[in-house]
C-alpha cells in the first residue's frame, strides 16, 4: 500500500511539489499493479484527513479521522487498486 493524496489527482495551488510527488506515487502504484496482477497493490488517495497537516480540521463530510481512513482503506485492499479511504464512510452516512 502506497500513500498518495487527492492532491496528486488534480493540480493543487500552493502545494505544487506535494501535488507532484503524490501524482508520482499514484502513477507508480498503478503501473506496478498492472505489471504484477497477482500481488495486491493499492494507492490510498484520501482527500482530507484530520491531522496536523490539515490543522486538525473538524470532522465533516470531507474530513475523516486517520484511524477510519486506514480501516476503510484496508477493507478496500482485496477489491480495489485505488482507494480514497472513505467509501465505507459515505455508505455509512447515507
């Protein structure tokens, strides 16, 4: 499992280097997964996770706890190559 970011999927103002490095992680992970289909390889591209980097932003629809991001990402591991760590969060709300 490699840790990417939503910022690696779209250009992110004021975070150009961070965004570029996360884009690299995303494409590297997807390429390795294609080259080795027998191995479970995943890239986690979360949006906002409540951490020091997000100034411990209060939880809302877009912001999740780190523990839940990991928990839900691990649920995706056998089924997905890419996870945002929130699929089960969205299903739980609705």
